């Protein structure tokens, strides 16, 4: 397991949909639900539209023979959890002949010590042939410069650290060739206070021409966000979403594109992913189960915050287990945001 002298507690204090409880089952379920969307986005990133596959091929060709060793391709999963999306991406790159451990680093960063330990143990025991997969425990609200492991990966100059991630990265704080070629944060930014500054920080971590992908929920309980499959869920998610939006004062998914535009990003795209909740499809049934797990797992937090009483929470759980079925149909909406840092 990765060591980290600046290791935070297991979760952000404001992270609503994941807390001190063990949340691995829900995250595994969400991985299955969002896998088709993630695959679609990765195809765009690798394809001619954003050109990551071409970029990787160029580095692989440069690494052959006696030529100077190029800077490695680096990919960051910001808020990786147990690393399920990173495992998928590694397998996809391997199948396409785009992986050379000597010039490839796939890095997952998460504040949850248990999740990072699970990811690290899985790589060491089940996937030892993937030495380019690395998981590091680090609070994403803190600059990477503070973490020795991340500092060494990124070739960050000693003495060039910022006190907080809300400050712009100092000019020259990365050695030549430092930074990431691709960064993605899947359902993470909306849960981090000052999300705009942290997205700016991730953008600054990109190499010229690097790509960033963000996915966050539309935090509205109506047809534009969550259309609840059972009316009893409406007041619960309305309060939960209201609290989540208060973290940043707005709906991060709907403004991330504007923040990236202000940073000078190009090829900005944003498009929805609409997941059915209920019905007879496999995805719909998984999302229905996921919503119940969200209620069960987040109730202690919302009760502690006095957003819902214990009696209200127990009554909701009883009702859902009695009445929720495939005949209860709704949907859940997230927004994908893709952008590229200019080469010049």
C-alpha cells in the first residue's frame, strides 16, 4: 500500500454519496452501470478526434532502438476508488498494442485508504504483469507537490510547492516532460469544495495537448436530472442534491465546460448520459438497486446533518423495500465534459 505523510481521513467531509461506511459494493455497481459510457468516451479520446492513441504510438516508436528515452505517457484517474475504470483502460490499451511498461504510467489517486489498499492488493496479486498500474492515497483537495510519490512521478521540482490547490500552479514547477497526457475524474468534482479551482489545478497538470474528461451528475430532481422511479424518493434526493450543490453553490456538471473554456481549453464537448432506473433492462435494474444503496449508505450522513430525521429515513427504507420494483421507472442523468489543452 502507498505511504503518504499527508494522508487525509478516509473521505472528504463534504462527500455525500460515499462516507465512512464501506461503500465498495455500490462503487462496483456504478462501474458496471457507467461502463458503456466510459467506453464511448475513451473511444473518442483514443480516436482521431483527440488523438491519444496516435500520441501513444509516437512515444512507443521513439522508445525503440538507441534513441533518447521519451517522457512516458501518463494517465491519471483522479478519485479512482478501487481502480475499476483504470483496470478497464489498461486492458483496452493492451489489446490494442498500446502498452509498453517502460513508457507508460497509469496512476490512480484517491483519498480513501481502504479503496487504495484494495486496488493495490488486486494489482500485486491478480495482475502482477501490470507494473505500470499504480495507486496512491492522497487527498485530491491538496496539491500533488505535497506527496513524495506523486512528486517523483511527475518530476516536480523540490521547493516549488504551493500551499493550497486553490493557487495556480507555479511556472516551472514541472520538469520538462512532466505532467499527464490524460486526466479523468468520474463523479468526483461535484463532491469537492472549490471545484473550479481543483479542475483548474488538474488542467495545469496536463502536458500540452493533454486531454481532460469529467463526468458529474445533474443534481436536479426532475426530467433534466433524476426522474425518480418512486415518488417517495423525490424528497430524499431533493434534499441530498441540494446539500451537494451547496458545496460549490452550483451544479458542477453544467458549468465545467465554461470553466475549461476560461482556461483556454480547446475541443470542448459536453453531452449527457441518461441511465434508466427500473424497467426490465439489466442497466435499469442495476440503477434501481444503486439508488436504494445510495439511500441506505448516505442516510447516516444526512441524519447527522439534520437534513432528514432518523424516523423519516427508516420510513423511507421500509417503503422502498416493500414497493420498489421493475415497474417503477425513472432515469438518472450525468454530463460528460471533454476538453484538450492546446499544444502551444
